[in-house]
C-alpha cells in the first residue's frame, strides 16, 4: 500500500443548526451548538485512516484542549500525527458552521494555529515528502506552504492532489503544472476558471485546466454526481445516488478526496477510485458533522 501525506488545516468546528440562512441585521435563536473535530486537512487524514489508508498528517494546533482532541481523534484511526506542530503562540483553528434544513452549510474559519504551517516547518519534515507516494493539499493553510510542498513533491516524482478549497482567486499558474489531480466543486471551478459555472462547459473547463498543466481533473457536482477528465483524454460522468437523504454536506468534499487517495494508494485505477470516493461522500452527507460523519471501509462495503 502506498503512503499518503496530508499537509493541511485542523479546526475545531462549532456547529449550529438554523431554520434558514441568516439575513443582514437578523438575530436568530439556534437550536444547539456542537463541537466536532474538523478542518479540511484533518478531515482528509481522518477519512484516510478510517478507510484503511496509511496516512501521516502535518498541521498545527494550539497548546489547548481543542488541539489535543483533534490529535487524539486522528490517532484513534491510525493516522501518524507525529509531525503535528503544537504552538503556544495561537489557539487551535476554529470553524463556525451553520447547517440549514436542506443540509447545506456556511462556514466561517478562524485560522489560529493553521497559519503556523509554514514552508520552513514543512522543510524541517522534508523526509516525509520523500517517503510519501501521494501528497494531498487544500487551501486552508498559507499559500506559500502549498506552493513549496507541491513543488517539492512534484520534483521528487510524487503524485500531488489539490483540493482547491476554500476557493482562492489568482492561484499562481506554476502550481497547476505540479498537480496529478485537481478536484474542485462547482464554486471552486468557477473561481479557478474566472467565469460563472456552466454545466455545459465542463469538458471545456477541464481541458483548459489540463492546458495549464494539471494531469487529471475531477469536478464534484453535488446532487449531479461528478465529472472526470483523465490525462489520456478519457471522460467519465459518475452519477450521484438520487436516493440519498442529505442531512449535512460538511466534509463531503474532504472525504471524497481522501477516499480517492486511499483507493489510488491501494492500486485502483483513477476511474474506479472516483467511484469509491463518490460512494463514501454519499454516506457522509447522510450524517451530521465533519469527522463524525465519515464511514469506515466496512460501512462503505469493500
Ligand atoms: O470542509 C469542511 C471543513 O471546512 C470543516 O470541518 C471546517 O473546519 C472547515 O475547515
């Protein structure tokens, strides 16, 4: 089995359920407030561990109880958290998440210790870049760290997967040439492309990303499934399961990427890995919370 390396964010999620999206000037009474382990990077590493992958996580937390809980949760599914930085300078990252009755959410992130995931810190753990086979990155840590890690991993011949979330405008062009795969959702694709999302232009957009240097493009489309354009030009549309009862979409994208990476690490071809990823995220959306919603390999039925 290949070795997976996640460099990314770790947050404690403060989750509320609201009857409707907040309007400017409105005060709403929330039903509850739950604390759930989250953060896009940590969600991916947790999902990798729970799905039977061999994963190591590099991130940063504060010297507080939230940080301790996040690290322990990753360890509970076998993730190597040795390289997680504990800093006295900032608190653990936090995310305030509002979930609406249709399962959609809005997320406000306070980065805290995630800002300490610096290029220097990754450089100090360079051996992990050398030892891994697949590197997974997102955009909730400093961009210069993402650039450094992607460039180094590419130089070392590793497969680099970028989840371009949260969407960031004006990513440096050279980043794309280091990517084995990019996995935007509709919103992130429109930011990457600089124009509104158009389902009829999916192939064109994916080809444009390939022209920028990415080998493979996988776009998740929520209830419409996903679209894959591979390096050899092969296209694939993966339908969503229309019977799924959506409760909370938090971490659906994170677990999709993680499941894809796990399947690749176990030798599956990319299109089959995408099918596995879709099955995993179809389960995630039926459950509340981030890491609390991620199924085990057995639950997915492999
Ligand atoms: O993708 C979901 C995640 O985004 C949440 O867990 C939250 O912490 C933010 O990072």
